[in-house]
C-alpha cells in the first residue's frame, strides 16, 4: 500500500497519549482526524498536520478505525455513547480501539453497547509513559476479535514499537494491571535507591550509569531516574493524581481474583503521601522528593 492510499485514522482524545498517536500516524503516512474539547490539544493537533472534526460522531462518519485515548470514565461515556458520540454514526465496519486504562467491567459494558450498534470494539491498553509514547516506545496489549485486531494492526504498529495479541477482550486490561503493579513498585524502588545513594554521599549521575548497566536496573529506574536526579517533575509524563486511578484498578482487581500483593500494599501509602504534599500535578517520579521530605531532607 502506498503512502497516499493508507487509510484515514480517527483519534478520539488529543492529550499526551492521543497527540503522540496522531503524530506517529501522520509520520507513517496516514491522514488523521481528531477530536478533543481542549483548545491547547486541538491547536497542537492541527499544527502537527491533523484535521479536527466538530464532534466524536464525525470520526465514525469519516473513518473506519478510531483510536480512543481518553483519561476519564465520564469523557469515555460521553464521547462514545453520548448524543454526538461515536456510536451515533458507527457502522458495521467501524472498529473502536479503546487504549485507555479503565476497569474491565466498564469496558465490557461499553463493548456491549458498541456491538448492539453493529460495530466492534477492542481492548488495547498500552504499556509506557507519555514520554515513551512520544518516541514510539510503547507496547500495545491487544485483546478482542482477531479479525478486528488484524484490521487495526497497521495503525497500532504506527504508534508502538510492539503490538502483542494477548487473547479475548479484557485480557489486555488484565495484562496492563499486572504491568502497572510492577511500574508502581519499581517507581518507588527507583526513588528509594536514589534516596539511599544521596544519603550515602554518592554522585547520583554516577549511580544512575552504574545501576543502569548492572543487574539492579529496571525500566522505571531508566525512565524516571533522570527526572529524580534533575528534580524535574513537570510537565508530567504521568500525573500523580491521575495515577491514583490506576492504583485503585490494581487493588480492586487483585481483591476480585484473590491475589496477594504485599509489595503493592507497601507502595500505596507513599503515593498517598505525595498527594498529601500537594504533588497532584507532578510526575510520579516525585516519589523521590516525597521520600527525602520524610527523612527530613529537602522536598
């Protein structure tokens, strides 16, 4: 397929993640239509070369594949199920690729509405931060109808370094919850390690290079360690306040399946403490100054 015949893709939600998806799709030669309610997001999308539509339903009118990148349940319900939502114009060949981190029962509920309207919906959450989205360093956990995944795959491969087909609808979110448990623990572990290094009088940049090259590294240490060393938490690649939703999802799912998660339980209070220090808008790397403040150091 030539560059000029690649299908038009819709992107619903043009925040940190959605805008990154749109830019990568455009770079891959796809015309991209987008919708968002925020002027800043809309302006950035147009500057990148995308074309705005007036309502979510227009995405379904003019495209067959819509990547959904919304941050809240309220926005998701409104943009998909509302009077001017995508389903108002969805057709039998419409595929909604839901890429957010939401409770599995919510996704199942919306999928039933989508299928009742004759369209199809995939559960395709991503593993990676906003900074990783910008560099196309994401993994997509694609779950749902295999034929729909095959049709959506070229668009997904344009926005991620890997697309993994992981099973029936909902398997993607289950895998994302497992991944987020590790992200939660490893983020705190990175902050704790750098705090120990600082209190030990070590040069933190030297520590970062040494740990990154050894057995003790993790992806969170490599991604968020530099932010901690530079004390740079805004603009956030993942807002502390937003991440609390993900923590709730992990805990709720673990309870539902009767899984024991002691490290998750130990990590949770430090995220709550960060919010108590007013770090709602900071990157989750701000666990580092949270630990420093608890030890009587500079926050």
